[in-house]
C-alpha cells in the first residue's frame, strides 16, 4: 500500500475514474457523505455491471477520506488489498466491481481553471458517450458534488471583416449537397450495435424460481436420489453466482454439482460458459496490467495483476506466474518512487 500522506483539512479532493466507459471522468467532492454504486439513486453512478446497486460510501471528516462497503456482497479493493472499511490516501486507488478509481488533491488556484471547466456538474455520465475529465454539462448538480463553473477566455482575435454577400442560388446548391451527403451517410453508414442487455438480480431470481418450479414437477414424476438432490442445490447456487458475474464461485458450484451427478447436462453447460467468461476477464486484466507497466502506472499495474492472481489462485498456473512476476516488478518500482 502506498505511503502517501492522508488528505489534510485545508485541501479539497476529488476522485477520477481510471477505466471503463466513464474513463477520465472526475468528481469534485464537497459533501461529508457521498454514495457510489450502479443504481441511479447514488450520488455518483458507476457504469459497471460488476458493481452493486449500493456499493460503497465515501465519508469525509477532519480532512480524511474513509470508504465503507455497504454492498455486503462484493468487497472493496484498496491499493490491491480487500477491505470492508478503511481510510484512503492521496494518489491511492480503490476498486469497486471492475472499476479502478483514484483519489486526488483538488487544485485551489483559480488561475488554473481557465485551462479546463470546473468539475463536476455531471452526476449521471452517459454510458454511450464517455465524458472527458472535468467537462461540464448543463444539468442540475447533485448536492454532494460541486456546481458547474465555466471559465471562458476573452476573444482577443482581430476585428470582424465584412463578407461579400452571396446569391440565393449558392445557398440552395450548398443545401442540396448537404442533404445528399446526409442521405448517403444514413443509408449506407454503419449501424450502431445494439446494447447487450445486463441480467439483473430480479431476472436471475425469476429464472431460478422457474427452475425450482420445474424441478418440483419432476420430483412428483421421478424419485431423485440424495446425491441428485444435492447436485441440484449446487447447480442453483452456481446459476445464481453466474447471473451476478461471479464466475469463480459459479465454477466451484457447477463442479460440485457434476461430482454429485456426472450426467447433469445443465451444470456441465454452464460450467463451460463460466470458464469462458472467467478466461476472458483474466485476459482483459492481463492486457490492462501490461499497459500500466509499460506506461509506468505501477500502482494500477499492481492492482490489475492482483485481480488476476486472486481469480486464478493457482501458483502453478503459467498465467498466475506471469502475473506475479510483472506485479512484483511494479511493486518494487512503486516502492522506489517514494
């Protein structure tokens, strides 16, 4: 964990999202309590399907920032370690779901504000078009975030020159050409891909109830052995974890179901699907970790490879060994930078 000093009372601070669809978005925090999560009722909405609806709360007291886990399901990673409640440090990062967030001191000199617009009046950044850091939008600000202040430089250009009047025929031709270009783009341009729907907790519960109802009907027709019943219990637990994106526990449950009933076709099918999803997530974290290493972002490098090692949990695995080697190098470089 970094040894940077805790925030002092005379400084304000902000958080910056480091990855995902809202990468680069910054939030200047002014309230004593700010909520984070996937639900729309949070002060800061995290566009991450692995994040809980109500995931964490930031509390600011006496110049210190403390993060508290309120999801009771998904732990918080703070500087590569799991916590349910801990104090944050300047320059440190914490992870909720798959989103890395950095804590920073906020600029106090107004002369710096003419280089960018003050943040943040965007309590709900749109997922379809990620917002660049510290961009302001004409929306009503959350009470826990700073209102928008836009600083515009005065126009010091040369005086306006009078343009020669153009004939109406010129504008008609320009309008026809513009309409033709728009028609071509709309007719032959690439279609926007449809958003992939995210399975909600309610949908997962509904599916499980449907399976339970069908299993009860099968029980009336056939007599299951105790092992088959236990396999059924493991399968339902694995299906619930799979729907929440918790592929590691889901793999364990599906394997347990197959050990009790090797002929359980659904358990075998979802086991293969969960393994494919987990492998995809591991490769994404490995790629991100290498990029952080090459850019010299050693703190994020350590966090990415920690996730890979925790997910694999097998020191003999080649991917685990590669992640550990690069992670240890990033940790040593990070230690030497202080």
